[in-house]
């Protein structure tokens, strides 16, 4: 009987906890900067961040001998435990140029849009 009560209590404890997840909500690669920006601002509108211009995002620049990466990032806090991260990257190679846009969610599964 004691084992049954212990198992029941453990099961209730585990089932009542919310799952914490980290997942990529959206990822897209572009070669045309105009199409990339339209797609970025379309997604920002959906997440109510379209009033923040990309010039105000947090910049991160990485350079090596053959490649240069320019990243801009912004976060949207849903609550104390859940956030969305938006990362726009520009990859400059000697022979090519492309852009990448990523939306990542980390937090409780119930807060995922």
C-alpha cells in the first residue's frame, strides 16, 4: 500500500509539471535582401514587434580571413519563463552573399504561439 501511494504521488508530481522546451519556430535562407526584410517584418508583425526597427536590434559582427557574419538579434519576453529570440544574419563569403532569419522559442510549451 505504501508503494502504491508513493507511486501515485510521484506520478502526480511529474504530470503536473509543465514541459520546458527549446525549439526553432521558423528558419529561412535568402539571397535577395528585399525578400528577406519583407519576410522578417511580416513575422515581427505577427509577434507584435514590428515597431522596433532592425537598426535598434543588438548587433554582433564576426570576421575571419574569408568570411564575415553580421547578426542582429532581438528578444520578446512572453513571461518569466518563456521568450522568443529573433536572429537575422548576413553571411558574406568571397563568392556569395546570403541571409538567414531564425525564430527560436524557449520556455513552457503552453506559451508557444
